[in-house]
């Protein structure tokens, strides 16, 4: 797999809904991706677009922090079809 510049394209997005009892937010999000941010750091994050935002944001799947400087991304590899336990 090769790195994809966010200037060239974003990952595929799907519709999401977030509700907390009082507020409902409709937005679009990608599946988690491996991202490059801060020039040379890598992290797993999802791309999100909200109708109230200007452009996309990238959110860490580990702590929910918004990443400001994502430059490239690539899909995560597929999971193995069978996982075996090791003793």
C-alpha cells in the first residue's frame, strides 16, 4: 500500500449519528486509517466531516484528540481470516 496525500483525496466516508440525549449530530466518517501527522509521526485516526465544519478533521481512535496536521493516510490492512491462540 502507498501513502495517499490528503490533498489528492480523503478516505471513503459513511453516514454516522451521534446522540447524547439532548443533542443529535449527523456527520460522515471514515473507517480508521493509518495517518501521518506532525511531519513524521504515525497514528490510527478516522476522517470526519460535519455539516457545520469547514472541511475534514482527523480524530485519533485512541483518545479522541483532533489531529491538526495530517498530511497522508493509508487504509489499515485487513485482519487475518483466522487467528490462532499461542501458548
